[in-house]
C-alpha cells in the first residue's frame, strides 16, 4: 500500500482518511469494480460510520468502504467469495510471503489426492492442471494462518477463471481451449498460461490490497434470508443477483451454477458428496435460491428490506431486472421516508447490451 493518503472532509468539518490502495483486477461476472467509485459517491453522501454489504461478491464496494475508513461488514453466501472478504476486508496486515508462495508452488513429499484429476477429467482443465489443483489444495490447507489461506484461495480463484472460456464453469468446454481452430473471442495465451504463472502474477495485487483502516471489519458467510442477527450498521448495501426480464431464457444470474467448481474446491473434503452427477458440468446440488426464481424474488426483496429497515438502504440494480425499479422503490418506501434513484450507463462483461445501472437509496 502506498504511504500517500488523501484527506476528505465530512459536512460537519471533521476529516477522515481515504487510503491510497487499489482493489485487485477481477474477471468475476457482475463485479462492481469498474463502477465502485460511482457507487461509493452515492453511499458516501450518507456519511456512514459503518456499512454492511450483504451480497458482497468480489468485495469491490466493501473495499471502497474500508478505504474510506468505514467499519465494514462483508457477507456472501458463497464460500469462495467469503474468503475474498476474509482476505481483503477482515484481514488487516497478513500477506503471503515469498517463502509462502514458494511452498505453495513446489511439489513436496506429501500424500496427494487425485479427486479433481478423476472427477473432472477433460471437463475444465488439462490433466496436468487438474493435478496442480489437487496438489495446491493440500498446500493451502497446510498454511497455518486463516488469512494466508483466504488470500491463497482468492488468488487461485482468479487464476482458475482466467483459464476458462467465458471465465465461467457453466459449460464443460475444455475443447474450446485445446482444439486447433480459429477463435473470434478469448485469449488462448491467457488460457494456456500456467497456473503457477497466473498465481505469481496475481498474488502481488492481493498482497498490495491488504491494509488496516483502524476499524474492526468482519467477513461473514450467511444466507441473508436466514440471518437472524446481522451486525448493526448505519447503511446496508445490497447487490443481489439480477433476474433479467428481457431475456427469453436463463433469466436468472445463478452464481452458484456459474462458479460451482470454485465453491466445491473450497469445500474439498465434502465436494464428492455435493456433486450433481446427472449433468455433465458436475455442478453442486443446492437448494433453489429465491433470487433466481421469478415466483419468489419479490417476496425475497420484501423480506430483506424489512429485515434491514432500521438503517439506510442502498440497492444496486439494473433497469432490465425483475421486479422493476419502480416496484422496488415502492417497496422501500414502505420502510423509508425518502427514496431516490440514481442511474449510470454501464455494459457488463459478457453482455452485448448497454443497460442502466441504478442505485435506489432509501433514507429517513
């Protein structure tokens, strides 16, 4: 982290620090990294001292909150995302040292498993890459510190999706990398770069993003619909999966499906019992989410707004989403005296359409 810090002023004249540190680049679908400054410009108007990010994802907005000296509580239902929160939001100072990295990369006299090599042969990675992933899981487990483990998982996740066509695990399509054909998309040199090279390149970004903002920040792994005691904060920020009503099929943004391989990898010992063997992708069995079900998503929003009605509400959304922005505005009005909608033109990765990214802000 740079030693340079900018000073900002609150409306009452008090100052707070903005830490000069960059959020790592990411290939995760739906990340708010590129528009995090715009999102924070609206959240910052509320002058929060504490924030809860209930659908934390890549952590881009939580990271902005942490940079601005706010006590930050990150949450995500997915375990691999939770480790991003541990690594970059909760973690104050622990980094992966050169010795740690060498230990992770080298082959040792350990009893290595072969689960990925056997279960996922010819699906997502080559035989050598599957062997590397099996070994790496053993090495990460042997790191003594939870934040070193979390950093390792976060960096490895980025390496894993960089080597995937479309940066997803929604198709068992290793052949797209390995066949000798002309390609109109993707970057074969990136796909074929070794896991070790990807890891060593990415780990510096993550190490540089570790800093202490003087607050007691926390990372949680909770299902927001069942979370009985979320931390009390000034603001809650929500960025739930979008149900796109403009598409003819596959309307829901199902992160559990898109990144099932990473989710299984984190839970390596339990992984064999979690797999749905009826489909070629070998995705994980999981309870259907209300956020991906058109018949239940409205009720999910209503319950979530009610749960967090004791604080300012900031909702990231998209004009193509269902329910409509106006419907959501009316829902929030049930709990907040003033509701505003802010918009920004933005095009997501893998999307051919430019849509309106919006923020719905409810305050008392």
